[in-house]
């Protein structure tokens, strides 16, 4: 990310915050919080600041209320190094995607692969069974977010699924939003995210957590989440949702794997995998094009696989 793109990122993150009057944080507000002259912040946002010191970047990260994991991404972005320069070109992005799909074929637990925008690229068949997702619920070609994990978690269409989480829904969803903020940090100015966020903000639960400031005990975010659900057919299930990041030149990919936390859940996984098999279904297209296209949906059908 060059200085111009980093400056745009700082401006975008600033505009996501609110001041004490519940108004968009101004440049003056952020400069004051970051303890730097207003003209310096203006140069940073315009991509004209030649030298970005460690102290300046750290003060900005703190003023923007970034979590510890998000700060790591923010510091990397401030270096002026393009993403593909971090990645060795010994394996192509397509080969990486194929390897992740092959990994899903071998897993004996519910799992899926999502991109940095939260769109599910591949899923095994156990994941929709565990969360009671049907093809009819997912298929909505009018939505850019039709295969997005946040739509599945927060859309009114999935009210019955959220009910399975019970009283754990609030804590679970907050941690998922913290993860999503970190995942999308480098892509906040990408056309896809700019179109996706307004769709997601239509869901009041998503908007509530996205716009909410971090709590004091949420600074350090670990890439796992306890996922207990009360399934009407399968009973009480308790998973540890782990997220594994894979770097590619076309953007990061994430493997979400639901690990059983008790004997009953492990037994349910075995029975479900035996019934539905280990096939992998492609959903959202990847990588995203550099410019918007009329349709980004995959022609594949989850229903045909199920």
C-alpha cells in the first residue's frame, strides 16, 4: 500500500468514528487525539507526508481506536510496501485456493473458506447442515452480500439461525465484527467493500456492532470464538470456531473450522459427515476484479450438492 492509499485508509477510518457530538470525526479531532499538527494529518491523508515515524503511526492507531491485531495490519500498511511484495511468487493464488479446497475435502468438521471481504468462497456440506442453512436462504443474486458471512449472521432472513445461539449471540457477534474489522482494514477503500458495507449496514445488528466503539477488554483479539448452539434436531452443540489466515497476492483467505468441544458434538460431526460426505461447494467468486462487474455470483448451486 503506497502513501496515497494509506492516506485514503486513514481518512476512511477517521470517518467511521464519531466525536462527542455524535458527528463524524473531523481532521482537527483526529489530529488532536493523535497529538500531531493538523497540517501533518492533512498531508498524511493526502499522501504527501514523506516521513511517517513509528510514533506518528502508533499515535494514529491509538487515536483510531484500533485493536492490537488491527494495529499490526495498520503498521504494515504504513510501510508503503505493496501487498504482493510481501508474498513469494513460488505458488500462484489459484494454486493456494486449490490447496485450501483440498484441505476442506479432508476435514471431518464443519468448515468453509472466506475472503477478506467475508464472502464464502468454498464450504463443505457439514457447515450449512450445522447452521441449518438452505439454498433458498442463500440464493439472492440481487445482493452483493448474498454469500457474505455477515449476512448469514445478521440478516433478518436468518433469525431462526441466530435464535440457536441464544444468550451467546451478543458476545459471539461482537467478536466476529472485531475479526471482520481486522480482515477488511486494508480493503476499506476497495470498490467491493464500499458497495458491500451499505448492504450490511441495513442489518441493524451488524450496524450496532460495527459502529460501536471497542470495549476496554476487547483490545487483544484472538482468532477463535466459542460457538455454542441449540440445534432443534442435533441437540446442544459446542464448537470452537478457529480462523486460519492464508496470504496470497490477490488478498488474504481465511479458513473457518468448527472444532467440537465435547463428545456429543464430536459424535454429531461424525454422523453428519457420514451422511453428507466431504464434497466442497464453491459459492462466491474470487479474487474480486479491480473494477465492478454486473454479476459476481458463482453459477454453482449449494442445493445441487446437498
